[in-house]
């Protein structure tokens, strides 16, 4: 769970990086916290990402059907 304490800790370590004052232990903790944040965001965004993927697949299929219609209509019929 991402909370205010973690947010403050993250910002504090980021400031330490800018000042060149981040210890090795803080760096390891920062990496772990960043990974936790990434995982949390991925979980949060998964439903929207999946919806966009499905919409894209539907559009690709629709586009293929439309291209086929255009090809059929642009072929001259035999006389």
C-alpha cells in the first residue's frame, strides 16, 4: 500500500541523490521502494491497459475488414 510516509521517504531520497548524499543502504531502500511503486502502478493501471489492448485489437480487425471492402470495390468487374 502506497501511503504518505512512503511518498515523503521517496522524495527525501530523491533529494539526497541530487545532493550526492545518498548512502548505499538508502540507495538499496530507494530501489526497493521504487519497485514497490512500479508494481502498485502496474496493478492499478492493468484494467485500463487491458481495455486499450482489446480496443486496439477490435480496431485492427475492423481496419482489415474495411481494407478488404475497399479492395473488392476497386477491382473492375469483368464485362
